[in-house]
C-alpha cells in the first residue's frame, strides 16, 4: 500500500491499523500510524474501564467520565481520518504529542 492508503486504513479499525502497519508504507505513514494507534489504545482502555461501571455509585461516576472520553476519542478519530485522507500532518488535540512509534 502507498502512504495515503496506509494512513487512512490505519484509522478504520484496529484490525485496519494492524494491516496498515504490516503491509503498508510504515516509514511514509508513520505519523498517521502513531496517531491512530494512540486513538485505538484509548478506545481499548475505555472498554476495559467500562467494566467498572457495574459497581454502584463509583461505577456510575466512572462511566460518565468514560462517556466524555469516548466522545473526545470519536471527535479526534474523525479529525485524524480527515487529515489522513487529505494527507495533512496536523497533530490531533491533546493526544497528538504522544509518540509511541519511533
């Protein structure tokens, strides 16, 4: 896959990220692979944290915080996907500074 295809496929799903990482242009799309990985890890942490929502009172407060985080992750996911399609290397708000892939 070329850089553009690799960059937007990495945002589609976590499986898409794995395919883009394994079969795509890793060096050309490293910026997008890194940002989408941070989003997918945030989604994974959100799912794990939602297991706490079954605890009375504490779980309800945590589930409210998780809902806010989920909305934020959805918004930055859309922003990242649009940036990847347009090939604009703009850092996403808050999570853009996190570098996992070197």
